[in-house]
C-alpha cells in the first residue's frame, strides 16, 4: 500500500486512493467485494440482502450517491459506498440513506471508509439532505465505532423476528 502525507485536517499518512462516482465497469468488482464482506451469516436479515440486483438497483437509481475508492497505483477497487435519498410525503426534509458500505479488508483502518463517507456527505449536503441514516447489525462493532466516530448517534432499536413456515405446510410435509 502506498501512502501520501496528509493534507490539512487529514491523518498524517493516508493511502493513495481516489474516490469517484461509480461507473458501470465497477458493478462486478463492487458486487464481489461485497460478497466477501457481507456473508449470509453476518447479514441474516433478508430485508437487506447483498445480491447483484441490490447493486444494480442502487447504481441505476442513484448513481450520484454510489461512490467507489480505487488505489491510484493499479486502479484496483478498495471500497464502496452505496447510498440513496428518501423524501417522505408531508415532510420537507430530505434523508440520505447510506445503504451499503465496504472496504477491502487489506485496506481497512486506513481511513478509506472515512474518505468515502466524507465524499458522500458532501454530495448529500449539495442535494439539500438534512439527515443521514445508516444501519448495521448490533454486533458489528467495527461499523458501529466507525459510524460513531463520524458523528452518528441516537441508535434506535429495531427488532427483526422470524417464523419458520417449513413445518406448517398443508399436511405438515417438509418438501
Ligand atoms: C466499517 C468499515 C466500512 C470501516 O471502513 P475503514 O476504512 O476500515 O474505516 P476508517 O479507517 O475510515 O475508520 C474510521 C474510524 O472508525 C473506527 N473503526 C474503523 N474500523 C474499526 C475496527 N475494525 N475496530 C474498531 N474501530 C474501527 C475507528 O474509530 C476509526 O478511527 P481511527 O482510525 O482514528 O481510530 C469497514 O470496517 C468494513 O468494510 N467493514 C465490513 C462491512 C461493513 O460492516 N459495512 C458497514 C455496514 S453496511
């Protein structure tokens, strides 16, 4: 990993990366990095499942809020942030939802995530977003610390419950 000395307000050494808007050729690398990061065990809530439709859907609907970080050295994808905006009826407020965020494990804890987040926050500010939202698993301590460091607070609990229907089929069959 190559480093560049930090600029004003940044850490003294920062990896040499470029943060830019996601492009169509990034779809596959983003999807595969996400596959590495968001395993089924770690993301059991099916309301948000990492699959190719999720990536393509966010990219086509909200390209300007889909960012990638690439290593300047070889152009390899090292991280991504996929966001969207939400406007609720009856409310003048615009919300920015950072839906997925991931950094290549080899590049984690080198402020790549912070750079991606800062770039997305700039875009949200320009678009008039008043509140940013994120969500993560309660046991994802790295992500929770990451978001807290960036200023997120007021966590509110949301419980997901499940009911296994496999034994409740007509005749009790489990086929
Ligand atoms: C969460 C994630 C995106 C953070 O990206 P990152 O580039 O490693 O984070 P940064 O280097 O910018 O970290 C910024 C701050 O977050 C906190 N942090 C980041 N990783 C951490 C870890 N593994 N343990 C504890 N704190 C951590 C630290 O406070 C850090 O500040 P510091 O370096 O001054 O101590 C990355 O860990 C990741 O991809 N995780 C797997 C996917 C995921 O959980 N995504 C979030 C939910 S969608």
